[in-house]
C-alpha cells in the first residue's frame, strides 16, 4: 500500500481515481522477479489499469523495494488458472464461494436500523448459539430488504466461530431441484443420498422457503428434514417473503412448527437507515458522493435496498467510465430510469403533516385529533412549526389544516418548538431531518 500511495502522490491522483483503480489492487503472488497483481474489476478495468498504471507502479516498486520487478495484472479467473499459492484472503473467498455464500454479506456490512434491529439481533443470537435458543429462526419481509444478507451473515459467523459445525445454506430452488432430481432418479440410493446430505448437518439455512411450500411433494420432504434436524437440536434458519400465518398452502402441522421458534420481520428502511446504507456502501467502495446526492437517492428510493444499491452502482459505473465528479445534474440524469421523475415538490401544510406523521409513526387522524398525549402533541407542534417556516400559510390556515386549532394554540406550538430547537440538539436534528424529507433540495 505504500507503493500505491507513492503512485498516488507522484502522479497527483484524485481520491476517486485512486480509490477506483489502485486501492482495490492486491498482490496475488510474487515469483522470481514477477509480481502478479490481482485486478478485481472487469476486463475493461484491467486494460485501462495496464495502460495507465503499469509504468507508474513499476517505477514505484523499484523505488521502494530497490529492485526491478515485472508487473503483470490478472483477473480473478485467470489467477485461478495460474494455480499458484493463493494469499490467505483469496482462499477464504473461494471457500465462501463453495458454500454458496456471498463474502460481502456479513454482520459487519449490515446496517442496523429500526426496520431490522430485531431481526439482526435474533440472527446474531442464533449465530452465537446455534441450536440452543431460537429454533427455528424464521426471518420474513419483502423483496430486497436484507433477508439473504442476514442469512449469509449467520452462516459466515458460524463458520468462523464454530469451525467444527457443518453449515449448509441453500436457496429453495436448490433444495427443490435436488429433491426432484432424487425423486426422478427413482432409486433408493438417490433419495437416501439426498436425505443424508440434508440431515447430516448442524446448521441448515433455507432461503425463500415460500417456494417450497407451494409444492406438495417438496413440502412433505421438507417437513421430514425439518423434524429430524429439529429433534436433533440442529439449528434451522428459514426466510420467507411473508409470515407463516399468511402462507395459504402451508399445512397446519408445518405452520405450527415454524412458530415454535422465533419469528422476526424486516420492514422497509426509514430515511435515516437508507442514508446510512448508502454511506456505508459508498465508503466501502471508496466512492465519494456529496450528501446532497446521497439524500436525493435516499429520498426517492424508499422500499427496496437492492434498488438503493443499484442507483449507487449506476453512478459509480458512470464515474469509472467518464472520470468526472458526479454533480446533481448528472445524478438526476443517470438515475431517471430508476427514480420515477418526481415533479418538484410543492410544500404545503398537508404534505408537511403527512411527512411528520410518517416520521413519528402516527396517523394523520391522530394529528388531527384532540389527543394531548406527548407522542401526538409533540409531532403536531412540530408540524405547526414547519408549516410556519416552510410555507407562507397564515397562522389561521395552519390551525385549520391541523384539525381546526385556534390562533393562540398555533402560536404557542410554534414558540414551544422554536425554544426546543435552540435548547435541545436532538430536537434540532429531528426537525432538520424532517425538513429534508419534506423538501430534499
Ligand atoms: P432479500 O433477500 O430480503 O430480498 P437481500 O438480502 O438480497 O434482500 O438484500 C438486497 C441488497 O440490499 C443486498 O445487496 C444487501 O447486501 C443489501 N442490504 C439489505 N439490507 C441491508 C442492510 N441493513 N445493510 C446493508 N446492506 C443491506
Ligand atoms: Mg433473498
């Protein structure tokens, strides 16, 4: 890395160029006077790096090591063919591939927010004590919210911390295909090999179990596998797009077994979590984006984390290709297919009320109601304050929209929030966040 930093310094590279091209490089192997450098990106990246950074690297190596080395760039698939001793990190990646696990899906890279805190802690608990507390662990939630990420995290964690345990992660598809294959072969050995495989493990993770449940034959075999593992106190972890009680074709005896253990749902991420996920991913990829642009993505892509990442990847690809910093205009243009073209938002008291309600997880009816309990009255006052600050509605109009409150109530509410904002940093921050949600620009 000293070599890389030397190249950066001497050639006055921007952080973006450095992070994109040089930082990911890894020495794969050194043989005689040849250094094989692993390039993790595509062919295009390799060609480009070869053209642009071959010489600078060679010079820097000679300078620092005091000896001339030939430098060869290789892609991961070429490196595999070279059959040379792999550096340790490479080996773990390969191991992970063999067990169908994505090396990036770990607890470390999983951002915890209100939507997934329970699921994350349940997953970690199970990973720490497999088979001991919650069995099965049943994770459910919509598409792209992190179920697979959490399941891989559990598997990685167990592999690292309980090295003696046999962990098997399969998609429902794999499970089903293998089962159908065994049935089709029609002989007992095929079937018993299937059973042997699934019943001899310590931790079984089956992803998207809703697909197994739809089919009678697979449901039956699954049930037996489940029972045997469960009786033997082996850990079972399942994921599904919905909770057991909403799985119509699920047999009652299986449903009740799912509910023996722990059910944990993952919901849609709130604004703060979306921002945190974007920041973490950008940081990991060495990609610098202004808060304004991150905010633009977080505000417009709400329900699906995969899409959130897709937006970031799109911008990153653009930077790699065009070698320029991303401006708001470029971001808007590049993302217009992902982000439905939003008309510029007109800030109205109605909109403010909706955003405030969403933020605090209360209903519009509650804001409009007479309730004076703190968890309703506070948001209501914040809505008043924001209406005053962000629109030119009169105090009378604000009172009317917010459930027909009189002039003095509105004045009092606004004054109270203004005081809180200057006295209490947490309140100031909350108000700032809501403001951004209302008007991202
Ligand atoms: P699901 O299996 O629920 O459809 P995934 O686990 O495949 O969703 O998640 C979709 C993408 O979003 C993955 O790339 C995953 O890494 C990412 N992701 C989901 N939740 C988080 C999180 N809390 N922190 C970081 N990345 C996340
Ligand atoms: Mg998944």
